[in-house]
């Protein structure tokens, strides 16, 4: 689970930053100053990165046995500015608490 969680956390932050740049910088530049380059570049990048976010969320959700509804809600977090940061924090805390409550297996030997 540790690798899947780390992959999810990294891509959640990257997608969140890309979406924030798109909405806070790109959209005002496009519509207020007629400069669409940031939207074209960052929007395309965000789209591709969001696909990685979906895959990482699916992988993590499968490994920790999330119900489908939970997995879909976490996936949707990458589409609303700043919500991916909130979702990442909540998921990380929940899984850290779950791991702390689960006793480690005793090694034979």
C-alpha cells in the first residue's frame, strides 16, 4: 500500500497545482488579455495528468478495498480546484490511522 499511496499523493499534488494554474492564471489570461497559450499548454497537460491521477486513485482504492462510490468521489476531486489537496490530505490521514491500528505481522525465524 505504501507505494500506491505515495504515487497517489504525488499525482494528486501535481494535478492540483496544474488545475490551480489553469484556473487562476490561464483562464484570466485567456479571457481578460486574449492570451490562450497557458490554457492550451497547461490544460492539455492537466488532461493527461488527470488520466494518471485516475489510474493512481484506482490502484490505491483497489489495494485498500474502497467501495466504488468512495473511489469515484476521490477521482472527482481532481476536477475541482483545490479539492485534490483536501482529498489527498484526508486519504493520507485515514490510511495512516488505519495502518497504525493494524498490527504488523510477526516475522518467522
